[in-house]
C-alpha cells in the first residue's frame, strides 16, 4: 500500500489540501505519539525485567529509524514538485513542526545546553540569535520566496538577477555552508550511536548514515517533511522528560523553567564555595606548575628535547642492564617513542599541553561564573575594562551573525516553499517559533540543573565511588570527559574533571541517576534532531548540484524522472563524503555550525533582502556582494582560527579586528556585501524590466 493512496500524501483530491487532509494528519501523528510513548513504557518494563542496557540502547536507536524508514519508503516519488517541495501542500502547523525538527539540529539538541553549562550567560547569544533570526525570516524573506514559487534559493536569485551567474554563486555558497552544517549533524549521530551501542565512533557515523539516507533518498522533500514531523515529536519528548524529572527531584516542580531562578542562586553559592576551597586551589596550582614547566621547555626546545631523549634512552639501558622484566623494557621503549621526533613536533605538542594546562589552571575548572554577563569588569583597571568591552562586542557580534545566518540558510528557507499559500508560509513561521521556543526556554534551565548536580553531588565524591557514567563516557572519547586525581587526595574536585559540552544533554539522565531507559530516550531524541537536520541539508546540497547546476545549466532538456534520479545519486555521494569527513573528528559541532551561519549570512542575506526591497539591485551588484562578502568572511575566519592557522602553516600574529573572534566573521562580511551590492549596482546598468516587474509582483499584498 503506497503513501500516495493511504497515508501522508493521498492521491485522492479531497485529501490533497484543506480540513480533510489536516484531520487525517492529526489522527496519524496522534497515533504515532501514543505509539512512541507506549514504546518508551515497554522499554521501561523490559529494563525492570532485566533486559541488558545494550539491547535497550539498540532498540531505542533502531525502533524510531525503522519507522522513519517506513515513511521514506512510502513517500517515494519521481515527481519534481513532490521531490523538491513536497507538492506544496504541507499545512502551516505541520510545516512549523517540520521546521522545528529541521532547526533543532545536533548542535541545538546536544550542544546548546552544553554551551550554556560551560559558558553561562555567554551561551544565551545562541538562543537570542537563532530565535531572532526567525523573526527576520517572517518579516523579510519567507513570504516573498513563497510567492515567487520556485524550488530553491538559487532559483529565486537567478530569476531576480537575470541569469545563471548569480545562480552558480548561490549554489556554491549553499553547498559550502550546508556541508559544514551536515558534518556537525553526522558527528552528533556518531557520538550518540557509539555511546548507546558501544561501537567505535567511526562505525557509529556510518551506521547513522543509513538512517539519514532512508529518510531522504527515495522521497526527497516529501519524505523529509513527514519524517521531520515524527522526529519533532520524538525529540520534544526526549528533551523535556529528563529535565522535568530533574526539576521535580531538585525543586519538586514539574516546570523546569520555573525553577531556573532558584537553582541559579544555588549555583552562584556553590561557585563561591568552590572558589574558596583549599583543595580546589591546590589543583589550580598543580595545573599552573605544569603549564610553567611546559613553557620552560618551549623556551629552549632543543635542550629540552635532547634531555628528554637522553633520559628515556638511559632508562632503557638501565632496565636492560638490570635484566628487568620484558614488559618494563617495552614500556620504557614506548616512552622513548613518544618523545617528539623533532623541534617542530615538540613545539606543537608542548604548546598544546601548555595551553590545556593554563585553561584548567583557572577557578571553576575554567568556566566563568554562570551569571556573569561578560568577562572583565567595566569598573576595573584598563585591562579589565578592555576585556569587558571585547566580551560584550563578541556577544553582540555572535547574536548578529546567528540572526542573519538563520534568515539565510537555504535548507530553512526551502521549508517555506512547501506550504499551500503565502499566508500559510507566514503562519508556519509563527508555528516554527512556538515549537522551537519550547526547547530553547528549556535549555538554560537544563544547564543550571545539571550544574547543581555536578557542583553539589558529584564534586566531593571519592574516586573509588564515582558513578559508572564517567567511565562510560571517557571510553567514548577522551576529549569529551577527562577525570584524574590531580592532587592525590582521593576525592574529586571540580578542577579534576573536564566535561565536554557535547555530552551534557546526553549524559543528563545518568548524571541525575535516572533509569537507563531515559538515557535511551534522550539518545533517540538526539538522533532524531541530527537526522532531521541532516536530511534537509543533504537534500539542499544534492538539489544545488542536480537542479541548480546540472539541470538549469548543463542539461535543461532533462526529463523530470532523470532530474530526480540524478539528485538521488548525488545525495548518496555527498552523504558518503560528509560521513568520511566526520569520521576524522573535525572539531566542536557548535563551532562548525556557527561557521556555516557566517558563510550563509555573508553570501545570501544582502542579495535576498535587496533583491526583494530594492528594484535597482542588479546582476553585477549581487555577484560582487556575494563574492566580496563571502570572501571577506572566509578570509577573516581562516587567518584567525587556531586550527586552520596550524594546518596552513600561518605563523604571523593573530590580528583580530576590534577583538571580534573568527566565529563571528560574518559581522564584517554582511555589511561589506551590502555595500558592494549597492555601489556596483549603481555603477552598472539597471536590471531588466522583467526583474523589476518581478520585484513589484512579489511585494504585492
């Protein structure tokens, strides 16, 4: 039985649109929600009956994916309108849910609460920027794109700016920002899968890739849309259940947002206690001594390297002379092998070690006080005032980049092409905001509740009594969680544990001592968030390659079936490439996502906004604005990002403009793009009459 006749996209005309179609969807997703809750209940019963945790985790991953795969198979299509824009019949309410799932990526679900945990007030920049971006979408872009009625953002820009020059630039920019974003999502999939099933991270990446492909490969946007609605239900339940449980446990209140202020006061009191704790101060002193020792080695690398190699060599000779056990000799030989091979390798290794120790030689394990707005002190000395001003500027710059980036991301804007009308496109933005805010208002509360658990329950525990989740997560990836008895007192201090932001949400049930079934539930939610966003991003990349470049430029005579087939093949190839890059563990997922926002903002925002509101904007201005804005953003980000500088061999001092960090490089690219677009448009001939008429038509009420 196919989806076209019996489920989400019925062929019978009375179900294509209108109340009958909406009522049918209500019943379908109500049944799915109840079935999912029953599944969670069944897993809880099985856990009580002794089902191993490995099986529970496996079932929580496989069960939802099987359902998503069913939607993908039933939604298969070769019709371009169905494949690219879901037939333009998605009601505003369900498009809002699908957009919410598309938006609640692995970075939002996994990384946002972790960023708030580690950064406190500074993490609110993500919530403010991402939420504000949807206001820009509703006011400036979504209704006009829907009225235009094409499939992709490059389609709109090509028609508005008279030709394929801008189309090619837009397609390349869409591929670049979407690829960075999708790598972050697949990283989240690998992280979740490896933790729950116990497989290696790299295996988890490719295991999750199968779940991504079955949702989007056969049915395109139609399959992705209806899958994302189901995924939103899963991720909403998964996100709210553990934080609600924590709220009840800590404050006897089932509304975590209402406990936020009370628990924040507890965190502030605990921070003061920990800062004055002599044991914490000893840990800080040890890390500072290690950093000083690393710096001493860096001051004379050649001598330090020779001394290390001499000590290791002499140790091996002494063991052999004493006829020591072979195991001791082999261990000494491994120590010699770990000595850097040359001065350059030693400089890199010792610099990283020094910087890591300096970071941990700070109060509160290097975390700022949770309620402190910005670094520094506006009433302190010159250095403190400068730190305060730079911190505040970076906060506002990041908010700006995330706002205009949200209003420019192709995979988000394409979602509003799937509604039946312009009015429904506007309404769906409102529903999207509602569904996103349900989670965004919860993330700050989750970060504070977890901090209360760590500060008041975990810190002070004897090392031989540490909970099992610490060892479990340390085995997934040592960079995500590190614990060591630095001062040798056998008791865990805050400075002796380093928690990566990417595991805060996933580890919340274990931190709170909840049943393992809740850990499986959270993993299913995180997987749903990563899969839903990855589906939309892969579809955007494949469509940019197949529709905007291949069909529109190379082979305009291609049949509808051939166009869709090429898109599917390219989607598979892009997915495999993204999975390979992800398996190399490229870095923090929130950092990757933020880079994607700056790229999208500088490439698209000026061209989209002026394309709608200024008739004089022309092809040459748009091309100059896109190339110039994107080029400046990439230049600033690349030459100032430490990891990239190391890869490119850049040794010159970092030159930050007004202290703005590279994560907010779009702050410079976007206004530069606007300026170039305006100046070049005024210096070159006006756009065609058709382009000017298009602006009038699109802006008519």
